[in-house]
C-alpha cells in the first residue's frame, strides 16, 4: 500500500493545554477508542482557534498568548461536550471534545488579521475526529479547569492511500506559554 501526503497541508493557531490536562484528555480518548470511535487518535489534545495562511512568528504568538490570557481571566474552563466543523478534508469532519469557555474576537486575536482565514466556533479541545452521524453516541468528556496553556502554530497533513484519507499527521511548533495569573 502506497501512502501519499495530501498537498493541501493546513496551518492552525492552537491553544495547547499543559501536559497534565493532556493526560486527562488522553485517557478520555482511550475511552472513546474502546467504545468504537476510531477517530479518537486522529487529532492532538489541543484546541484549534483559527485557520491561518502562514505560521505566526514569535512576536505574533506572544501577542496571541496575551489576548488568550486576558480573555480567560484566571482559569480556562472546559466541561460540556461540543463539536466544531474541522477543515481536515473534503469529508466535512467534526472535531469533538470538551468545549472551552473562552471567547476571543478575531480582530483581537492577532495584530496580523491578514493571516487569519477563519476562526473556530465553538472552541473545543480535540478528543476525537468524526463524521456527523457519530456525534449523538459519544460519552461525556471530563470537566477541565486549567491555567497553564500555550499558544502555538500547528501544521496538519491528511494522509491518503489511493483517493481515500486514511489518517493524519501533525506538528506543533514552538510553545509560547500564557503569562501566569495572580490570585484565583
């Protein structure tokens, strides 16, 4: 079987929770996989915030991290299940996971709006990539509350065999950690 990389790699601005939070999400993905949802390992445990035309440089990522911290206030909360349309391929996939209680306007996200092609709404932490028909049968995600997170660029590559997408590959760039909060 011959694999080929899809030429339409995409770049995203993502929020990367701290490793401790990602471990909780990994266990949740394991539960989803055992329940028969094969897309549980097709996405890293991060929250895509925007589709971008080019990766952000370090200064732009620092700006994004400041904006995200201001929008979050103290802790970032994620509790209810949600899904967002994810531009991973022509099949119109959904990204399922805990919904972030975080609202960031596109124009505030970065000083370089020309790089932002679209914003994800709602913001979810990716736990499973699936088709629309699978959404009603999923177990509830864990409740999350975290302060430690980073902004980063993520490159996304669908893998093909013949004409069918059979998997995905991703690379997360340099992490720019959100400034620590004081209090709460």
